[in-house]
C-alpha cells in the first residue's frame, strides 16, 4: 500500500515537529518545508527537510511538483502578538502573503486538501466564554488579523471547488513529547509555561505576572492549555476527515477549561520542587482576561478525545524537556 504524502510547512517548529512525529508514526510519508528561522532541523524526526522560504515560489512549486502530496499542513508563521503590534508588515508578509503564495502553488500543482494553523486570537476579547466557533471574529492585533484574513481566503477558495480545508484554532499549546526528543524552543521565549520552567531551573531570574487586577478569581489572566500531542492528534483527525470527503470548516483546539497565571506558577512549583521570585507588573495591551475554548465541535465532528488533559502532566513533560536543554 502506498503511503499518503503530506507536505508540512513549518514542520521544524514546535507544533509542526510534533505533528511530523505523529504522522511518521502512523505511516505517512512527510516532506517538511521550513526556512529554519525559528525551527530546528534536529526536531524533524521523520521524512525529509527542504530548507526554503514560502516567498521562494519557484522552490515551493518544484517541491510540490516533485513530491506530489495528497495534502498540505501549514504551520509556517510568525506567532508573537506583541511583535505583531510593533512590526505589522512582517506579519502580513509572512502570515498572509506567504500563505497566499502557498495556496496559489497548491492550485497549480493540483493539491486539494489543506490544514491551516489558526488561533484563538481570531476572537479578540470574546463576549462569551467558553468560546464557540460561531463567535464573532474580532481580532485585536495584527497577528490575529493575519489569521482571520487567511481563513476568509480559504473559505473563498473552497467556494470555487478547488480546495477543501480545516482551520484549527489553537488555544495555548503546551507540553512536550513524552520521550523528551522534541519540545518548545523559541528564542526569545515568550510563552508562560517555558518561562516559568526557566525560572524554576534558574536560567531565568524569576517570572513576571503582567497584571493581577483582571476580572478573574485571582486577578490574573486565564488560558486554556492543550498538550501538544493532543493538538497533533487533532491535525491527523482533520486530515482524515478531509480525505473521507468531510466538509471544510474551523474547529477550536482546547480542553474547555482554563488556568490562571498564578495556577500555572503554583503547579510548576509543585512539579519541579523549585521556588523562584514572582513579580507583578502592569498589564500588557491586547491581553484578554479569559480565553477558553468550547471544543465540543472538534469532539463531535472529528471524534477527538484528549488523552493528556492534566495540567501537572503537561508541565511535567515540558519540565523534562527543559532540563535537557543547554
């Protein structure tokens, strides 16, 4: 039986590399297309890697023509909210223009199925929590706007009959491969759990809480943390859904339960046995008080059943990865 071929942009990054691992373990033939600006070649555990940028339309077209994938999974993007406010053109170029390049190249190569990494940032500051997919898309930063734009492009392109797609709206991906081979590795790091673990390890001098006066039980922001392995499973289920002729659409990827910044810090102290300074600073602009998913559509339509929905486990896998880092 011929292996199904999947081209993965950004497959050397945090989430992409975990999806590559899961695809490889399930027998798919993968080709990773990544410029390695934030990804790591040694995180690609299956398939082959082409080091190239999506702005290089010639290289992209050649890769699609030679590999002939049955589907494309698109992870390559800039992801820092604060940076997107400082450098909006970087986000519209990398997240919007390059995604259009990819979709154009797919059409020319006759590739019909597309899995898109979207984000909870498309909702902005939601009026209803947990957030359903039908909530208004009202992003409050260029990062979120770049993702909404591509979701609209996908809907328009799907209406022509040329592609089918699933947009997976990530909440807060966290944790690491339980074997310790891959994990979260951003430079500079801006995500809460790895920053807290760096403080626990002593490679960072304490942790900052940005605002403790939010309308939440302990005054700090609440987020829905999903283990990266459960997120990878959602991608494979989305892929199988499209291969089976399923409808295009968007799905929230979260557990439907949130944890505050202070709860993350307390759990990290419990898991690591370490203490570290915590400093309260002012709020950051653009941080909604609460972002929690309503994942019922993902569960019902794609038969997704999370296996790692435990905050201590999420932080423990991230801690094991953090301790191995230089």
